[in-house]
């Protein structure tokens, strides 16, 4: 692993799941032992660990994945497997006492060291915090946590029953569903607006604070959200052409390509980079 052209002091046979924290801390899942091809016994002894800034923690696991780093860059949390069937959540070198059937990516709650993680137990998915049940409701699936830094609200993609997807915010499902998938979630900086990218009835669209947009797009790219949540904009593709969607309205101009838009700090303008007739253009639009 190299950071700004400076390699870690330690080297490994294998490194994956590399992450970079906002404070500059780096971490990765690393292989700390050798294994011959198909050597199941060696694998079951635990060959993987988590390394932070090039220093490997003491614990060994069968697998390590989905590493998160807290905002201060002092702690890491990750999913791991301790046996063929036992999945755990670990924070630094401390493993939660409870073992699970599976786990998704753990996330730090902003402003502290508490960790939340979606876990599968008794055939259902639940949200745990620091090894204990946090949300009361079990779900068929629960993943891709998002935490609003200022408000502390917690959201996740959930499956309430087979083939029916929704968003759960603070353990309360949205009054909105998608029949194919919900791919990602985004909070505005102030936490007032939560945006979901979803596919429903064969088309991609966005849902903002429980209201599904009527984009009917072939593709929807990551949305741009103003800091106060009042503006949501996204590049979309329909029948091979790119359009700009703003607050559930598709602007009439179409392009050969469009990068994700950017909202000005005063929330008054949109900066747009597009390709039309073979020429790249940068446009500044008033909102």
C-alpha cells in the first residue's frame, strides 16, 4: 500500500478492501499468512487481518471486509468471519460478543466511537449498535447505512418482503417502494433531505423524502444535493441521450454526455459539463 507515493513499511501476500479516511488514515484487509493452493486447513486457522497505516492488528480471521474509519481517523470497524458459519463485527482489535449469520458494512455514528451494523440473525436482518439490538424491527434485507452528521438520523435500504424494496429511516419504513432495486442513498449536509436512487417498473428514477420522481430513465447517476436540501439535481440518460433533472423536472436540452452537476455554495447556480456535437461545454445555470 502506498499513500502519496510513500509505501507502508509492511508488505503482504495480498491486500484488498483499501480505504482512506477523511483524516488521512488508511486501512486495508491483508493476508498475514501463507497458504498452499486448496489448503483448507490453513485457511480455517485464519490468514487475514486488518492493517491500519501499515500496522496489523493482533486478531486473525477467515475473511475481513467492509472497513470503515471514524472521522477522527483513530478507529476502524469492519466485518469478519471467525469460522465457516460465524460472522462478526470488530472495532479495532475488539470483536463484538455476538456472532451472526452474516453482516454488512459497519458505520461509525458521527461525533463518537459508537458503531452500528446491519446483521443477520435467526434468518432476519436487524440493526445492531455496539453489539446490542438497536432497531426493533427485523427485515428481509437491510444494508447500505447512511448517517446524517448534523441531525443524527440513520437510513438504510431495506427489503420489507420478497421483491419489495424501500428506505427505512430511524426504523420507520418510507411510504414508498420499488419492485426491482434501490442502489444507493444520499443525505444533504443538513440532514433535511434524503435521496434514493432506485429502479422501479423497468426504469431508473430518484425518490426524495419519500416522494418518487417520474423520470423513467435508462440510467440515473449520483445526485447532487444542495447543503440545505432544497435542490436535488442529477444527470440521467434516456434512449442514448443525456438530460439534466432538477427537483423532479427534466430540462428540455439533450446531450451526448453529461457529467454529474455541481451546485454553487449559495445554492443559486448549477455548473454543468456536457458534450454536444462533439464539443465539450461548461454551462452555468441559474436555479
